[in-house]
């Protein structure tokens, strides 16, 4: 498709065109990716959108939580939702299941919702390499509420905070001892913590876990944006606690808009992604120097010496 066809289709809200544009953005071929970048540049930044990053421990019910949250959000006829889910890739086959669409039956069939699963590939931090470009294309297509679900691997998965306006951590009941809670990394990045699966026999445990995390958060340094992280319990399966969660994140968004932190944060994120893209491009060039690396090491040179010879 040409740039004009892509722009026209995205403007009209055609999901097939949007999917093709995202596929171009994910391509390893420079000419295809550049075409996607031209389309994104045509639309420019969409400043009136709301980006919710969602991560958490494996098995915490992130997909079910997103399904319930999306169903609640879509009660507002002015909301359009795009779900960008990142699935882990196999270290052996590099494949990925990409099963989130099958776990989100309601959103998959709703006319104001769009789901795009992506494999994480070799990327660290919980996102795929071009998740940000997919998000920008969804915003250009009129999706004003973006739900980004990262891989869910543990304490180091914080890059999603560089893509979202509000960072949500979803946890299982029973993991809330204070020693775990005060770990640096993912805990101190969260704006809202959700202890999911608060139903049946686990409801009491979920409440206890939430209290322990809440106490642990008081030991954290004050956030630069002055927001005090909220801890709530929820049962995504029974759609309990979803309204409370939405109240918390919309309160957060309104507060950040009022104190100008949202625009400042998005500008800082642009700086981060500029640096990240530069690093990715430089790392990609390493592939062109494999023979020099092999030759240098075979000659008995130190890796640092070989690297300096290549970089110059």
C-alpha cells in the first residue's frame, strides 16, 4: 500500500489498514519501516490519549483483568480501546503463542476495540521492539485509550513505564510480604498496584497482601510527581474492583494533567526512545563486523581491543 492509502484507511478507522501499517512498522526491512514512520509523522502526536501500562507476575490474570477493564471502559461511548499485548518469545524457536485475542472474547468482537498481540523477540524490558510505533498508529486511528500489556517476567520489567501515562502492577494474592514489597525496580515504578484474584478462599489473603504492599510502599522514596501509589484488590474473573481501579487511574491522569506532569513525562519518554533507537541502530551494525571480530580474536587480541578497532 502507498502512504496515501495507509493515511486514508487509518483516518477512516479501517482496522485492516491499521494492521498493515503496524506490520510495516514491525518489519526488519528499512523501506517498509520508513513507510510506517512517514505515516506516523503525517498524523503527528496525539496529546489527548490515555496510555495505561499493565505488567505483573506470570499467572496473575493480566489478560482477564484487561478484558474486564476494557468491558467497563467501553460503557463510555466516547472511548475507543486498543490493546497491545506482548507475549514472550521462545529462546529456542523464537516463536510466540500470541494467544491474548482468544482470552479476550468480548474485546475481540467489539467495534470500538482493537487487539494487537506481538512477540517480544530478543528485546528485554517486557516490550517488543516496535510497541511504541504500534501505539502511535493506534492513536492516529482514533483509539484514545491504549492498554499495553507487557510480557510479565519480574522485577526488571520497567520499560513499560517509558511508554505509558500510568503504570499498573498486577499481582497474585500471597506474595505481599514486606521484604518482597520493598525491592527496588518494578515496585517503585508502579502508580497503581492491583492484587487480583480476590475471590473465594483467596479474598482474605488478597486483602492481607494489599495491606502489606501498602505498608511497604510507605518505605519508598517520595515520587517526583508527588503521587502516592494506590493498592487495591480486584477479581477480574468476577469483574469486582474494576470500577475502583478505573477511578484511581483516571484520578491519576487528571492530577498529572493539572500539575503539567503528563506533558513533561511524555517529553522525557520521547528523549528515552530517541536514545534507545540510537542504541538499537548501533547494535544492529555489529552484524556487519562479525568477520572482523572473528579475525581479531583469532589473532589473540583482547575483546576490548577488537571493539576499539571496529568503533575507531
